[in-house]
C-alpha cells in the first residue's frame, strides 16, 4: 500500500510538471468544444438570418433552414470531438476544425 501511495505521489508530480506544456492549446480546445456544444442551436437562426440578408425571405425559409440545421449538427459534432480529444494535439497542434468562426459568437 505504501508503494502505491509513493507511486501515485510521484506520478502526480510528473503530471503537474508536464501540465504547462499542454495548458495553452488543450485548454483552449476544451473551451472551444464546450462552446460549440452549448451554442450549436444558435447556428440555425444565424444561418437563416444570413441567407435572408443575402438571398431574400424565400431562400431563408428553405435553403437557410437546411443550411442552419446542417451547420448546427456540424458544430455539435465538432464540439463533442474536441471535448473528447482535448489532450491530444490533433489536428495540427490544437488548431480549430471550424474556423469560420472558431467560436460561434465571433460571427456576431
């Protein structure tokens, strides 16, 4: 039992020493994932509004709704992926998968 406690103590110090190497990118990736999971329904209304401004009401009520539903699903899936894989520096060193915008409220 004493050996296990010592091993856990040493392991916790090693993890603590290595944590700063991951804090920058991994913590942002985790936050980005939670942000995407929490804000994905807003994507529907945003896409409808954008399509209405660019192409008019009829396009907004058909194409805009479909685009909004698709983008909301994509944002939710990417958010769940980023939460599940936040300690892993993939893709390309914690770079965002959705870049336009990286966070939903950056578009507003």
